[in-house]
C-alpha cells in the first residue's frame, strides 16, 4: 500500500495534498512504519545546506532593473541551481536566491529545477511550481514555470505526522542530521528516480529481493517518474 503525501510549492501559497496509489488509503489510516537502514549520502552544499541559527552578512537589495533582466534572460529548457529552502513552510516558497543565476547543464547535479515555460499560466502538479518577479521600475511581471529535477542520493525535506510523511517536493537540503526549518521535521533521502512502471507504488522502490525498507514515494512529472525516498538515518 502506498501513501504519498506531497507538498506543492507555489509563489506565496502552498498546500498539502494527498497522492495515493494501489490502493488509496484514507488520510486517517497511515501505512505502518519500518525504520530504514543507515544510508551514506554525499554532503554537497548544492543540495541546500541550512542549519538553525546560522548568520551572515546582511543581504544587499537586488537592483530592480538588473533583477528583471536576469529573469527575462532565462528561457524554457534552461536548468537552474535553485530550490525551495523550506523556510517559508507550507504557506510559501522561499527560493534559495533572489535573482536567477546563470543556467547550468540539465545533466549537472547542480540542476535543481528546469524551466518549462515563461510568462504564461504555469502547469500544476507534483514537483511543479513557479517563480515570478514584479518590477517596480517597469510594472511588468516575469514568470518562470518550474519543474523539479531530482538526483539519487540527494535529500529533501519532509513533514512527518505519525507514520505519514509529507514530502516537500520543491525543497533541497544537505544530507546530514541537523535542525530543519519548521514545520518540517525529517530529512528524506532520495533512493531512486525511476521511469514509473504501470501500477507504480512503494513496492516499486525496492532495491533488492527481500528489501524491507520503508519507502515514501511520489509520482512526479505528470506521473511519468517515480521518486523513492526513505527517512535519512545518517549522521
């Protein structure tokens, strides 16, 4: 039985939704929990390292004209090293940067989102969001439609309640045990990113015969991709 609870990030709004498969359980009937084994993952700052109470220089205010130009320079198909930090909770997306950086190769593990369209109504779905900028100088709004790019052995945030875990699908976080932004309370390790088979469920995440690991999974890319995660148990 697969219980998939995911969070869709949107600009200034967010909501928790259920995605269930084979067969759908009720919200009040979470699947049983089996602790996952210890895993080793790369501690890569590109995954969004953050710790409670960290401080640094006060950020400078981006120049509105330069910011608008940076947004307008991004095209559909570009991949960006940008992610939701989770600091906005489930109510808002807090992007890791204020201004779009230069695109990176979509094959690069730095790529965290892909731009699917610009300046249009953005599609909705699991692992999709958008990033918009309103220029106080021109009064124009530039919008980037985004689809999350997932990498095996990287981590994202989760919100566990009982035995159910809500996956914050637009987030990224360093794979190590440290405080995470409220309301999240788990770091989820990505164990697999697969082309979703017919009838995909959590059992499809098993990596070997007899694998008893407890997985939490989501169907992303409009159901084409199966994202498999476990609760991170590393140090």
